[in-house]
């Protein structure tokens, strides 16, 4: 492939990383571009097997995804562990690997761990035998493209060229397919020179097949990388803002839903992301804000860093506050009490539980002696146990104690079994099916008094109280 030629043909692309981003984004590209052969590769063999397996057991649950996979898999979408082969064959390579918060070394607890990105860049450099356009799809610290380019140049085995462009992903889990079909914007950042612009245009040509051109924004690489972090930080900021006010509502008699409605009706403010909750979860908001905080401090901007870090502190406070309300309810003695957690996913319509508030709430309740029953329609049992095991590592307790605590969790396939004989139901995820539950029946099978703590303001408070429940709702007195 020669990037200098006016009309370069892109008919083979690959994506490194078959996760929540790589799987759905490539499925949509394959669907919209039947003439492009798309290969999604991953080092995780089990994940690739699952992508190639039964449609109801794909590694990622997203409404509409299985139907697309059914249409394009083995037609022009392929899932494989043969990473070098896919790199060699492709003209364009997306990097959609994970970028978690660093657990050790410089920037520990704040900076993004770029090991997976760097390893992928090395592998591309070593396997590539022709020019490649490398696309940052993962969320990355501003100026990562510089590092990626450096790794590619230092490790390449042939006299070839690489263009690195930034194309961050803005999909939200649970609505990924719709977000990909009708993106608010597609951001493509490239180097501000002729070569960079050509690389950008090759990617734009792909998106143009279904995204209106006025929604495709071309910027420089650094603006693109930074815009992604800032978008997530500003979305999370709105949630923390409304959550902070929910605490004030509980003290004053104001109602958070009424306040959010009134505030959001101002067209300058807008109504989205003003739903008060038990605290935001998900793999990205926290890590991206920590990353933004780290970068700000790196440039000596401590006030900026402190400002953004507060969003996480308020989020932790919100989950902690919810747990404390439950403890208060039992006069700080929940030894042996049964608490049923409805919802483990960090939001509805996903099987993802990364950083879900349910995990931190359950840890606190378990450490205080409660028994926990869990029901979630999508999150796998083993995932739930792993989640608790992982957060117990942050607490200074021995293995026997961990086992003892884990023995107090029971996971159910049925919500009625999960709430049977429990003292309190905590609604943690806003799954639609929880609204439809037979709450009269739930009242009959729970211990008395029967408490519902609604961490999502999902169910009608008056309906529950009429049935005899005692209730706590976020931001309501
Ligand atoms: P994920 O953990 O679901 O998937 C990442 C995949 O990359 C894993 O399957 C892992 O095995 C694979 N991987 C890691 N190193 C590899 C290597 N060297 N070679 C091949 N495969 C490798 O992560 P995700 O949720 O898809 O997120 C990926 C990136 O996209 C992150 O930077 C994230 O911040 C960003 N992002 C995520 C979302 C989301 O909704 N999850 C949305 C927008 C952006
Ligand atoms: C978020 C962003 O919305 C995406 O644009 C971005 O691409 C993605 O992060 C990412 O970079 O990973 P996601 O985390 O999948 O998407 O889901 P959101 O809908 O943003 O919800 C995040 C959390 O905030 C969930 O726990 C949700 O329940 C909570 N939330 C959301 C609230 O508590 N209140 C709200 O009003 C909205």
C-alpha cells in the first residue's frame, strides 16, 4: 500500500482487542461496509472462541448486536487469535485494547496503563510488511500518538511508513449499536500535514457510508485524544453534581427528581445525565477522570487536577452514603441480616459490571456481617464472585476471612428467590424488568418489616408504601 497515491484502496482492516469496543464497533463497520474484510483479533483465546460461538453467549451483551453478528460473521467479519496474520493483511489497524488505571509504578492509581497499547504497537511494527494506518480507538492520554509512532518506528522490520490517527469511541454500553449507527459525532484526529490528512480521509471515507458528513469532525491528534477524556469527565461531572444535590434534598424535603426536571428544562443545561443514582460505575468514567487528573498534575496544574478529582470523591461518597443509610436502618447491626441486591451490572442492558456501585455496596455490607443475595439478569455468577474477591484484596484481611465473606453471598437466577426471606431489597441497576416485578408478592415473601432501598429511583415510592414496604429513595425525604 502506498499512502502517497491519491486513491488508496482500503479493503482489509483489523482491530486489536475484541472487547466491549472492538466487538461492536467492528461488527457495525462490517455491516455498513460489505466490501471491507474486517478481522477482530485478541490474545484471549476463550473470548475469540465465544465471539465465534453461540449467538446467545457472545462475550458482550448489547441489544441488537447478536443480529448483526449473525448477518456478517464469516461473511466479512472474522474473529481470530492470529494477530500477526491480521496485521500483515490489513491496510488499517484499529487499537481497541484496554487502558486501565496503573496499579504500580509512576502514576500508580491515576495514570493510564499503556502496556497493552505499547505491546500492540510493537507487534504491529514487527509483523507489518507494508505501510499501515494505525488508529487509536482506545481512550488514551493526550500525546499518546507520539509514543505509538515512536514504538512503530523503533521496532519496524521493513522500510515502511506508519500513520497514527486518533478516533476515540463514544458509544455507551447498553445502547452501543444505536450509538454506533447514529453517532452524535465521529472524531478523527490526524497530523496537520498532507500525509496526516490523507490518512484521516481514508477513515472518514469508511464512516461516511452511514454517518452524515456534518457529524464527522476532523481535528488535530491532541485535540482528539483530549476531547475523549473531557467528554467522559463532563458526563460524570453532571452525575456527581446531581448526586451531591440528592444529599441536600434528603435533608431539606426537596425531591431530586423534581429538582433535576426543573433544572434540566433549561435548554442551556439540558436534561440528560441528571439522573441521581447510587453512583456511576463502568470501566471508564473513573479511570478517565483519574487519568485527566494525572495529566493535569504532570503539567503542574494542581487546581485543575483537584477540580476533576472531586467528581470521583463525590461518586464514592454517594455509594458510601447509600451503604451507611442501610447500616443506620439496622442501628449499625446488620450481622446475619439478609440484603438482596437487585442488579449487578453498572447500568441496564449490559453484562458489564466493571466498577459497578453494587460491588462496593456489597463489600461494605458483607464486611459488616450481612448476608447478600444477588440477582442480575445478565451478569454471570462467576463474574460476581470475581468482582467481590477483587475488591476484598484492597481490604486488609486474611484468606480465611475472604472465604468466610464469600460464603455469605448467594447468587440467584430468579429475582423472587433472591428476595425470599430477606430484610431489605437494594435496587442497584435500573433494569426494566425490576419495574414489572410483582412487588405485592415480594412483600409477602420478605421478612417484616420489609425495606426497599431504591438506588435508582426506579419504582414508584407511593406504590411500594401502599403495599406495606418501608422505603428509602435517593434524594427524597
Ligand atoms: P475490554 O477489556 O472489554 O477489551 C479489551 C481487549 O483487548 C481484551 O479482550 C484484551 O484481551 C485485549 N487485548 C489486550 N492486549 C492485547 C494485545 N496485546 N493483543 C490483542 N488483544 C489484546 O475493553 P473495552 O471496554 O473494549 O475498552 C477498550 C478501550 O476503549 C479502553 O481504552 C476504553 O477506555 C475505551 N472505551 C470503552 C468503552 C466502553 O463502553 N467499554 C467506550 C468507549 C471507549
Ligand atoms: C460512558 C459514556 O456515556 C460514553 O460516551 C463513553 O464512550 C463511555 O463511557 C466510555 O468511554 O467507556 P458508559 O459508561 O457505557 O458510557 O455508560 P453511561 O450511560 O455513561 O453510564 C455510566 C454510569 O453512569 C452508569 O453507572 C449509569 O448508571 C450512571 N448514570 C448515567 C447515572 O447515574 N445517572 C445518569 O444520569 C446517567
